[in-house]
C-alpha cells in the first residue's frame, strides 16, 4: 500500500513540475488577449455608446 501511495505522489509531483515551465508562453497569450480586447473595444465603443444613449433616451422619455 505504501509503494502505491509513493508512486502516486511521485507521478503527481512529476506532472505538476512539467506544467510549471512555459511562463513566456502564458505571458504572450495574456498580452495577445489584452491587445485583441483593446482593438475590438476601439471599434465597438462608438456602437456601444450609441446603443447605450438610445436606451437611456427611451427610458428617460418614457412617461
């Protein structure tokens, strides 16, 4: 039973150690995602502002 436990712990430790390594990849993914959000927001902001203004004017003008 102890050998099985030790083998499971060793396997988990090896898998966790393998998952830690690719920090530059995660940084690149994060930066690319932020860049996409900024680009999409730049193009969508006027349309979203128009939708918001239209909705607010309908709510405020409603008797």
